C-alpha cells in the first residue's frame, strides 16, 4: 500500500515538473536505446571478465567471501546480496518523493536502506565529511549543480564509495563521460526496474573490492613478515633441487657465510662442503630419498666467502614431490661457537679430573724428587771431580724438570697462584741458557743476546723459567738433527698504530722474550692449535701437550701476548711480550740471597710419611750442625714432641700425611706449646692456602721438592726470628 501511494505521488509530481524533459528523454530512449544498451553490454562483459579473474585469485587466497560472484543481470541470474545492517545511502536529489520511492523499492527487494537526502552541492560535501556511506545516488541535473560536479567531489573525498548517477534528461555522451570519470553505473529514471539491480551490483562490487584489498593487504603483510623473519633469523633457509643446486637462500645467508643469496643461485651446494665431510653430507640427504618424511640432522664444515671454515648444523627434509617446492628444504645453523664451547667444556672436565688426581700424584712425585734434589746438594760438597759435578748437575736439572712438570699439572688442574716480585728478565734468561747448554745435545748451537739496559717486569721467576724452558724444549724437539737456537730479549713500546693493527693488544711498555730455531717449522693447518692443552704432534710418550699451553696461560695471566712466526723448513720464532715497568729497577734475586748458615746444635723435629724424605733431610741437617728427630706421622710426632719439648727448636712437618694430617698435627702442637716454631711443607705447589696457614698460626712454608739450600735457608730465617725476640 505504501509503495503504491509513493509511486502514484511520484508520477504526478514528476509529470508536472519535467514534462518536456520526459519527451526529450523518450526521444533519447527511442533513438539511442540500441547504442546505449550495446555500450552497457560491452561494459558489463569486460567487468565480468575482470571480476571472474580477480575472484579466482581471491578465492585461492581466502574462501570466506560474503557474497557470490557478480553476473551481469542481462545475461546471468541474480545473486543475493548479504547485508548485516542497513545500507547507508547518500542521495543527492531535489525531489524528496523520488528519494522515498527509491528507499521503498530497495526494501521491497530485501535491501534495507538508511537514506540521507541532500539537495545541493554544499550539503552533499558536508555529508561526505561525516560517517562513510555504502552508496551514493545523485541526480544528474539539479537547480544549483549537476551530477558530474557531485561525482568529482565524491571521487576526491571517498574514491572507493560506489556512485550511481540517476536522471531522465541526460544524453548518451554525458552518460559515457560520467562512467569514464568514475561513476559506478548510470540509471535512467524511465527504467526503474534497473535501479535495484544496479544498487545491488554496485554494493556487491564495493564489498568485493574491499575484500580483495584486505586480501592484498594481508598478502603484503605476510610477505613482509616472512621477509623480516628470514632476514633477521640466525638460521638460513635453503632449497636445493635434486642435483643439490641452490634454488633459494634466505637473506640471512650473508650473515652466516658472507654471500649474497643471488651469488649462490645455480651453484652446487656440495662445492663448499669440506672434502673430508662431503661423503657424510651427501649420505644424510640420500637417506631422505628413501623416507620423505624423515628429517635428518648432520654437522659438517662449510666454506665462507672469505675462505674460512665454519661448522654448520643442517636439518634437511625431502620435498622433491611437492610441486610448489620440488626440492630439499634445509635449515642451516652456525654451531662453530657452540662446538668451541663444547670443546672447552670437555677440556675443563678433563682439567677437573686432572685437578682431582693432581693432588695425590704431585704429592707422591715431589716426595720422590725431594730426596734426589737434597742428595745432589750433599754430593756436590763431597765430590770434586769435574765429571762427577757434571753428572750431579744433570741429575739435579732432571729432578727440577720433573718438578716443573708437576707444577704444570697443578697449574691446569688447580690454577696455581703466583708470588710476583720485581725482577730483571736477563738473570732468568742466563739461568735458562746455562741449563740448556748443559743438558741439550751439542748438535744444537745456542746463542744469547741480552741488552745492557733491560726494563724490569713484575713476575714469578718460576713462571718465567717455565715459559723460556718450554719454548726451548719445543725448539729442541723441532731440530732432531741439530740446528741453531737463539734466545734474545729487548725493550718494546706498543704504540697506537700497532694497537690499530692488533686490537687485542694494550698500548704501553713491554719486554719481548724471543726464542728462535731453525727447525722444520709449524704446518699452517695446525698453527691455530699449538696452544691447545694436550695438543701435540709428537709420538705417543714423547710429549705431554702441556708445554705451549702452559706458556700461553702464564703470558695471558701476566697481561701479555705472543706472536708466532713460522715458515715450513725455515724454523719458528716465538715472541713473548710481557708488560714492563721502565721506571723501576730490579737486581738479581739470587745475588741477594745469602749462603745458608750452619746450625749450632739446635734440635729439629722432621715429620713426614715418606721415609726417604726424613732420612735425607736428617742427614743434610746433621751435616750442617743440627740435631734431628724424625716421625712418620702426626701421632708419633706428638709423642716425640712431648718427650723432647724443652729441646725442640723447630718442627718441619708435611701437610699431607696419613693417620693424622699436618694441619691436625700443628693444631695439637699449638695446644701443647702455643709458641712452637713450625715450618709447613707440601708437594701441592709453592703457594698453599694462606687462610689455612694463618688459621694454624704458621708463617713459614717450603714447597716440595726442596733443595738442601732451601731448607737450610728457611731454618736460618726461623731461628733468627727467635733470636730477635
């Protein structure tokens, strides 16, 4: 009823207002109907082809379209437009009755509409500036403007909103021009049956355009997300074809191997695998051919662009039968650092085991070496024959070498602390040269060059002996048929230009110890490993692999650095740089030491579980005027002390003993006599636990194996303190 009344009212009003326009429109309809219909059919044909193509793409990405494919109403059945809320329509029309008629026609076809009616261009522009509309309807000709002006305004403000031009007075040329300028469609008022399909189609197109835009935006977002992910991930994603040729590499390849992805395109991946690892790498991929669902993980060395090797962990899966991939998918990760950390962990575990064993082993070894060193000192006093003296020197040097090996074991196993003093390196060099000249084969020509003014360094003489002696022994072993061994020393100041080339080095004054030989040289392939603990190229039983690693540990501990020069067949030179103190002066530590004084009948209680140590110490001290009592363990020592407390001046006790250890023995002695003088000895290094000694009230310590001179000097110091008191 409402629709009939609205239709009747509109027809009366329209007839009165635009009679002449109807006549002209009828003429346009009769004369141009065929041309205009052909134009519309061609336009719809092109539109349908375009939409079908775009819909195919859209459906391939997302099947969640709200509406079905658009068909031309001239050739295809209508499809229902699904609307969840009323259409917001902006209607530019000077006849309110016609606007109401349009709303009623839409509702009759199931399209609810919320109409906003405006009748001039200013109101039209103001409405567009508010909330968005789903559709714009505009009369072609109004008293103050026309539809083409409204179209231009709409395209500037809301270019994606569908725009329908409605009129009864426009010609064919104007209609075509409106479509070219962006109008979605054109409807003559004389064809009211085309209005609802045109609205439905326009809204449908707008919805699908919006959906395509969302799909395209999502595709771009996903592509950017994937690219960002692959560019910033540490792993490299790779696709290889059946022949192993690179088809794709993610951008992170440059961070991993130094190559741009395009540089490896069409290259065979196996060309860069280390030759020793190539069979295993190929076998890992071949296993996936038998079982496409199998994921294999394999590690191998791979060559970087700069020629260096890295360790890769590669996870591979067969996707050769997948038409979208047609290859192997690899995920590669650089595990070089992890492998190094694993090696360091294994090494630290090895060191931990050595540390656990070192205590007992070193203690026993030093107990064996102690009598030898003490006895050689006694024999040297008795034997004057030069040949005998040479044999004793060799014997003493071998025992000291054994003691050095035990120190190296403790260095790695327990991290010995050093006792540094200011010293002049030339005195240490002279001691080492003297030892080398006496013990090395005469086929090795020894040379020494030390400047008169050499800067002082702060260090432990024992450590410097170890550094130089280990380097000399390494050179000796590199010259089995003889050669030249030179030991030199010089002052060297590291400037900023040197630091620029070697960033790991700190500027300042250094003393450079150089040990050079004319041996076989170090092969380039093992040059980076020579300082690794337990690494050796010598035959089994002829090398411990601790020598150079000990040198590196000591030098690093001192804040220095080492430079190595080596040419195959021409020899090797080690340049050890140690921080120096040019403004301080140091003399010869040994020159300051006084000769051991003889005793005057003082009684010394020697406590040691090693019978040979007790015997040789007893004879040595007795030869130098002391009276000696011995005990094999702590309980016997206490019993002996109780019976001779009045005459015992000093107690020399080992810290590691069965039954009652040294610490317990000292505590018991302190209970008997709080002022008892105690010298503690141990085969576990030259610098024991200071907190333990302070807790025991012990101020004097000797490291086993000790020489006769060492124990006599220590006794003299203790008795001198007593005399001062």
